[in-house]
């Protein structure tokens, strides 16, 4: 018998089968690595965008309250306002400069002048005298903010202004409180005798839509209840109570990018599958040829 010839062919068969297995393992490994990498990139892109949008919405909320504080400061720290509030008690001046402005003014819908204990000196809502007390209209946040500003000793530009989102009978509202003080001279007013201005504005659907466009967060809207299918940021009042949520659909840029590159990935996987199929087919041909030679050698050796 020609054992050397027979065992040589058997060794070649083993090498071929081993090569098939190695190529198959390599193909599966490459496919798994590519798939894992694409999924990781996709998920990370989605998470980064979710984090960006949440940070953006929080910044937008802070910007709204900061703007209302700025409006309050511009009106509260004013020589003429201090004269009207403390020297002349000119409620008509307050009405003409603040009260009647609430009828049709984009910066605020309510304007109040209050004593340190919260008693209204003047209170107008959309051009008419307010039908609620400040506590009824603004809820617990009113007393919380008032308490903060009435114990603050700052004067002029150093005076403390406080703002917050609240839920009023008219819906989501941003409000701010600040002490009425002179801007160009030091008017000695005891803390307990200070008067304060309150300005507030309803956050309408149009306002939220404007935030959505300005801050590039498509689909932004205000909802009272939490949602499991949407991205959300809680809107809290001055007491820390959640009064609603700014919600928006996730954009999932990773999935969008995957949709664009998926044809190329499928092409790569198809190429790997074709190479594997071709390699297996060619290897099977070689194995059959080796088997034929082995059988032929067996008969020739007997």
C-alpha cells in the first residue's frame, strides 16, 4: 500500500476543511465586529443628541426666567418708579406705566405693585384689574419668591430679583418679583416698607413653538403629564413642585445615519457571504477530488 500517498491526501483534506472553518469563523467575526461597531456608533449618536437636546431645553427654560428677571429689573430699578412708589404714592402713574400696558404687550400680561406683606397696591391682568389675590393667582410660588426678595438688602443694580415658572388659572406662566428702588440715588427705604413689582407672562403654544424653532428642538410642547415615549424635561415652580413637562420626540440621528449607510453595509455582508460561499464550493470540489484520488490510490495499492 502507498500509505504515504494516502495519508498525504488525508492531510490535504484536513487542511482544506480547517481553512473553510477558519474562513467561516473570520467572516462571522468580521460581521460581528462591524455590526457591534455600527450599533455602538448608532446608540452613542442617539444618546449624545438626547443629552444635547435636554441641555438645550434646560438652557431655554433658564433663558425665559432670566429674561423675565431682566424685564423686572428694568422696571423696578427706576428713579421715577421709586418716586411714585414711596414719595407720592402715585397709583395712577403705576397704572399708566405698567397696568394698562398689560392689555396688549408682548413682554408681560400681568403687572402688580405689592407691599412687603403681599398686599396689592395695583394689580392688572390683560388690561383689567386682577380678580384674584396674588396668592390665588400664582399659588405657593408667590410667597416663596416674595420671601426671598423682601429679606435681601441689595440696592440699585445689586437688588435681588427672583423668577420662576408657575401654573396659574391661565396656564403655564413665568413670573418675576423685584423691589422698587431708585437707580441714580440712594433712597433709604426700610426692608419692611419696600414695595415690589411683579410681572408675569403666559407661555402660550406659540411661545413654545418659538422656543422649538429658536433652539432647534423639533416638536417641543408643554404637557402636564409625563410620557414614556417622549424626551422630557420637568418644569418646576419656585417651591420645587413639578407643574408639567416640556416634551419633544427623540430625533435619533444615529438611526437616520444607519439608514443611509445600511445599503453599503448590506453590500459588504453580501460580498463576505459570496466569498464564503465561493470558498466553500471550491473547497468541496477539492475535497471530492482528493477523495477520488484516495479511492483510486486505495484500489491501486491492493
